[in-house]
């Protein structure tokens, strides 16, 4: 109990510093001529879309039947053709027996739709997920080649790793999009995902190599003396242990990947960053949108690190 | 009898970089025998073991397991196909598997009912059946050792190899376990070869012991013979306690030494007048205050029941004596001793004319 009491002043100090920083920012923005319009932001996440339902021919409203929230409108054309439409009850614009001309609105249906920020978030999410899966596969294969006895496999993997780690991701994305995209005729989305996956693969390979080499040599020898060949020993003994040890650095790598995926916006993939930029052009709420975009990235990454922390706890049973 | 030979090493030679670590080493192990390679660290004993297991290439020579050549220069049967079991110095248990799965690991592909029976049998043999659901880090070092043994024995290997199996245990546990391991191996009828630097372990467990020095086996023999009939002064000094003193063989097949004239069965026949080195074990020297032979205590080492004294003889030779610990003497004191040497272990040095 005493220990907690002793730390309380420090927690207050932390809160005070954070509060001062926020206050300072607020004062600074007050000094420039900027109007905060947070109210404009939510509609870019999700909005209530009104779809008006027109009558496709000249005709008469035969009947209205109220089904609670929705109303069914039966219309009959001059030629005797019957059609039924469903609209929201509070947006019915016609009454029974009314004559209508083609194109007149019977009513409207309201629907919630995802705005550009939510769509961008989804694109970022699935691009990162696909790139992570391929990055993991590439990294695992390269990592195994890196510790193989065959000199060719070793040299090839080292070349790949050095090449990727030695050049900026942005440049790699450009090369994938402009050069490989043109030569191999691949779409921007494939180019973007491959660039991310191959970039992550090089780092994952080094993590896997370190993980494998951190397992004592005796483990491999014990497995071999018990009737396993080298690949079997790798799969049943070395990799499960290496995976557990490399989970924290792998988590860091995949969190990086989510953040790095913002760079694919440069080749016109409408991810979260690109969506943010688009929303800014129509709202001029520059500050708000960038804060929101940052917050959304933070959400993704913290959810991922929570998931990995949970997996780590599950695996630590055998520690 | 030749089909009873499980392991045969024929003049194997082994090198790391440019240094020979094993030289022309040969040995054979009969079915059910427990062999031991005893030597100081760096003498190449672990290399021999790893070569038998198939982890190291052979430079020269051949290794036969159960009558089949498994290693020769340029050929290596993979360890997985040798039907050997191995217990490692650090046990190398698989930390991510339970005790049961560790022991079952070498039985992959076996029918499930048989596998469960075999694992339980192995765990009961080492007395750890109740711990089968635990992970290796949840049991003690001695238990880990026994799990490692059960894991190696479960597939019923032709040959069990153990690399310094007891060196990670504390002294009391080490003594108890080494005897237990011998009983388990004998019960299982397993042929085994282990390496150690600890003589007590070698004596307690092995039927045959090879003393290794500098990549060679100096003597491959039973514990009794190593102690009582060493073939060279180096083994005499390495195995057990004791010292070599100078002596001269006289006409009556007696040896004249600083302890007086010694009579007994000699291990080697030598012409008279030969200068020899004579092995004196601590138990050969009896403390006797009435004896005319006196020696000066130069070092004492208290061992509980006994005290091991290092004594300086009038001739300048040093001998050791094991004396019950109630006879307490300090360095510098002269005490009476008389030799009780039943058989004379002598190593001829050269012939010397008497003055």
C-alpha cells in the first residue's frame, strides 16, 4: 500500500504535464485564425443516405399497407400492370387513389452508409492484413534459407535482405508501381501490397533467423537422435519455440507494417491516409481530419498489440 | 560371440580444423554392457560420443552399430536412422512439450494405444509417472534428468549415449541418481556408453571404463583393474588417489623403497636391480605410532570419517595415507606408519647398477 501512496504525486505530475501540453496546443491554435469544426467530421465516417423511390410509369396508387417502420405501396399502371414498392413509413409521399406520373416519388428509403474515412480504414486494414500474411510467408522462407547449409540459398537470402533493408520503402513502392507495374502489367493494389509484403518479409526473415539461432543446438540434436530428420526437427521442435520467442519483435514489425501502409496512398490507393486527404479537400477541416486519421491508426495498432499480448500469455504456459 | 557386439569403433580419427582430437581410437561394447569414457575436459571424449551419434563426420576409421557400418570416411548414416538414444548434458528437454509428449516424441508413428503404454512404462521406470502432464520447467533438475533418460529409452534404442549426464546435479543427488541410472539401464537391458570427468560416477555406473587422454584411450578395462592394475603411470595417477615413489627391485623380488623393503605380488616382471616407480595408494599406508618408520605430515585434508594426510618420507618421496579422523595430527608433526602393500604396481624406469 505504501508503494502506491508514494507514487501518487508522480501520477499527478504526469497528468499535469500532459494537461499543460494540451493546453499549450489549444492556446497556440487560438492565436492563429482557425475555426475548429469537429461537427463536420462524423458524416465522413457514416451518413444517413436518403434514396428516393420513383414510380416507373404513369398510374394510380392502389393500396398502402403499413408494416410498422415500413410501408408497402402497390401501384397499378394504365395498362393494368401492378408493382409493389417498400418505403420508410415516415417518408411516404403519396396517399391511396392518388394519380401519379412517371418519375413522381412514392417515398424514400433511408440507409446508413460508410463514409470515406471508414472505407479508407477498411482498405488500410485489409491491405495490411494481406501484406502481413505474405510478409510472414516470405520472411519465414527467407529466414530458413538464411540459416540453411546450402551456400546459394544463404547468399540469395542475404542479397534480398540487404537490398530491401538498404532502400527506402517509398522508393520501393514507386519501383513496384511504375517499373514492375508497367513491365509485368500489375494493378496498383497488387503493386502496393507486394511492395509492403516484400519490405516486411526482409525484416521478418532477420527476426526468424535470430529466433532460430536463439534455440540451443542441443534441441536440434535431441530431436535428431530421437528419429527426426532436420526438416521435421525444424517443424516440431525449433520453429514452435522460435515462434514464441520472436512474437514480440514480430508484433513490432506488423505494427510498423500497418503504419507503413500509409505510404501506398502515394500511388493512389484509397487507404485511410488518402481518404483523409480527400475529405480535407472537401471540408478544409485539415487539423481535425489529421487528428482523426492518427487516432484511427492508433486504434488499429493498439488492437493488434493487445491481440498479440493475449497470444503471448497463452503461449507462456510452457515457460 | 561376435553377434553380441553392439558397438564397435575401429581406429577412428577425428579432427577440428587442423587439430586431431581423436586418434586411432578403438573400442567394443557387448550387449547390455555399460561403458564409460573417462577423461579431463578437452580430451576428446565428447567428440567420440557425438561421432557415434552421427553428429560429426569421421576422418578415418569405421563405426559399427549392431554389426552395421554407420560411419566411415565420407559416409554418415543420419542420426535419426541409427536407433540410438542420447541424454545430453543440459538434458535438452523440449520446453514447449509436456513430460508425456517429450517422452512420446521418439515414438512418432506408433499406434496410439501402444504409444501410451510405452510412454507410461518409461515414465514408471524412472518413477515420474505422476508428473506426466507437467512442463519441463515445472520439475526439478533431478527429475528433468530422469525424463531425459526416459525419453531416450522409450524408443528402445540399440545403444544409449549419455554426455556428462550427472554434471548439472548437486553432489548428493548425483550419487543417488548415478546408482539409480545404473539400475534402470540394467533393468532395461540397455547397452550404454557415457562420458564423464568424474571417476566416482564412472566407477558407480560403468562395467567398462576407458581412460582418455589427448584423444586416445590409454586403458579400456573394468573399474577394479583400472584401480589395481593400471597399465601406465599416467593412469595410476589419474585414477583414484595415490602417489608414485621410487624403488629398486632386488634379487628376492622385493622392492627397496623409502618405506622399507616391500614384499608382494608384482604387476610386472623385471630384471633385478631395476629402478621402478611404485604406486602407493592411501589405503596401503597404515598409521601406527609404534612403527619405526616415521614420516612428516606436510598436508592434511579433513574428509569427515577420514583424514587424508600427505606425508614426506625420509627418502624424499611423498605418500598419502587415509587415517581415521580421530587421529588428528598437524602439519610438521612426525607420525609412525607402516606399509601394507598387498600387490606391487610397478613401472620400470631403467636399470641401475648398485653402488
